[in-house]
C-alpha cells in the first residue's frame, strides 16, 4: 500500500487519526488529527508529536504486544480543556505494518459525569447537615432530655425546622427534574402576563408586609393586554422565586417593585419580547457573583441562605424554565444599591 493510499484511507476516517510505522514515524494523518496536534505531522517521530507519557506508553505497548491499547490524551481548544480517548490498534495488511491511532472526543461526557458527581455531592451535603441535627436531637430526647419538658419543646421545634428544610430541598429537586424533562416541549397555552403577575403579587403581599416592606406592581399602558404562549405554572414559579428572593434577602423594610413593560424588539432574542422587572431597594450584592447565580446550590451568603431555608436551587429552576420558553434573565446589582432581575420573554414561539 502506497503512502498516498494510506493518506487517503486515514483521511476518510470520521475521527482524528494517524498511522505510525514500525520505525516510529508518523506516515499519515487526517485533518482532524492536525487540528489537535498541529501541522507537519507526516515524517515526524511520534514521540515528538504526542509527548504525553501515558499516550507514548500505550503506543509502545501496542507496537510490542501487537494488541490494542488505550490511553487518555489531554488537549485544549482555545481556553477550553479537551479530553480524548486514544485507541491504538496494531495493523498488518498488504505490506503495511504499524499502529493506527484514533482519538474520540469525550470532553462533553466527562463534563457531564463531573456535573453528576458534583450534584450528588451537593445534595448529600445539603441533606447531611439537617439529618445529623435531627439524629442528634432524637438521641438527646431519648436520653438526657427524656423527662425535660422545656428541652423537648425546644428540640422538637428545631427538628421541625430541619425536616421542613429537607422537605423543601426534595420539592425543589423534583421541580428541577420536571422542568428539565419538559425542556424540549414548547408551551402552547396563551397566558395573560398582567393577570399572572397580579396573582403572584397578591399572593406574596403578606410576605412583604411581614418584613415591614412593600411590594408593588406596575403594568405599563402598552402591556395591559399582553399575552404569549407559555406554561402558566412555570412562569408563576419564576416570578414567585424572584420576588421571594427580593423580599427575603433585601433586608427589613425592603421595597420591591414589579414592572411589566410592553412589547419591544429584544436584541438578545432577535424578535419582539416582553420585559418583566423585579427591582428591590435591598442590600444588593457584588457583581462578581452574577455569572454564577443560576448554578445549582450556588449561594452568595451560604449561612444566611440556609437560615432563610434556601437550598440554592431557585435561580437554577428559573434558568431552566426560561430556557424552555426561549427567554433570558438579566441581573443588575451593586452593594448597597439593591438588585434588579429582568425576565425577557419572546412574544412568538416560532
């Protein structure tokens, strides 16, 4: 088999590939391999082209044992780290002898597995703390405090709060799972945004009063009859989350203003959209947190969030719901100057 035939064969492979002869030189490579390893591969010793010890060891074992070997090749695509499963197969055909090395991109798979591990670790951590507390109080009630009525009342109150916290976490995890399962289903129900926001603000008005604050709703004139295709229950969940956060974390006496703006062209959507702003006069937060706010279990102030009963999943749920609706979330905040969360929703679902 001529060099041109080998080159043509390697070039037809769908994944990055190169061929190494018994003299340890690369005699053929395809464009995908050159994108990973660089130009000028043909004729080079494979050691100078690949360099990574685990990869070199796998190729050497393949050459010596004439059996398939595998290794992990780590690369980069600009600022992004990449990971490839490298397979080295020994080939003998038509006077051709050497190793065929192929690369399978497993970057996304590894990232998914890492996200799964992080998610399990976070859930375990969130459940372990209240569970440990409840178990400790049960042991105390069964032992030293079994005849102490005052201690029993106090401990049972704490246990009730901790179990309620675990229950909220489970509810939010189930909610997140349902939202993710519906991610590719476009909502078709026509929802009156003014009516929906009015209902949410009415429901949460008492919460604002309890914190000596105020919650107001403004429907701008061109938004009074605004409706769009949406999942009403999910949008309700979005605005409940945003308004509750503003009231709870804004501090005592916080004023929260919800505003529904009329239709306008939204560059981020590249179409007509509606804007709903939730602005508060609270303590605000440093802008360094904004890029991570919608990550699961991310908290600006972990201690305070746990005291408030937050599981760190509310804004992650908001993000997934808005993704389903092809919407966007904008966040503006500064320490001591309050915060504003803006929901942008497309008016058409095309």
